[in-house]
C-alpha cells in the first residue's frame, strides 16, 4: 500500500503487510504494531509510538522493497507530484519503522 499521508493512530495493531507513507503522519503511528513493515519518507520520529516502533535506515532489502512499491504506485498513479517523487527515488530519504 502506498499512501500520501496518514492521521493519528495509523497502522495500529498491524500484524503484516507493507505500507509506504510519502507524506506526513499523525501522532501515535504504529501503536500495537507487531508485524509488517512501514516505510516513511523523511520521517518525523516525534510522531511514532516508541513503545512499538523505531526508525531504522533502509538496508538493501528494504530499499529494494520500497523501490518496487514506488514503481508499482508510479504505474497506477496519475498524480504528477507523487510521480515525480517516486521517479526520483532516493533510498536515503526513507526509513523503516
């Protein structure tokens, strides 16, 4: 799943899957997160529920997973801003939580 942003309590009790967040996040992201992966663009760690998640730089497998999700979204997406962002994929701007 690729989303432009999420509100408070996003991915609460997530147990599997992959999410790529390209915009801002609300307070308490990841409360109860016990599985799956959430990738954040230019992450703001102050919004995360530190009891369940932490920010980590992408490893090689994570960068490949984000690049693949970005490519799939770019192929389906008519949004010019998001398309430009995904076309200029830079794994240094992403983190895994």
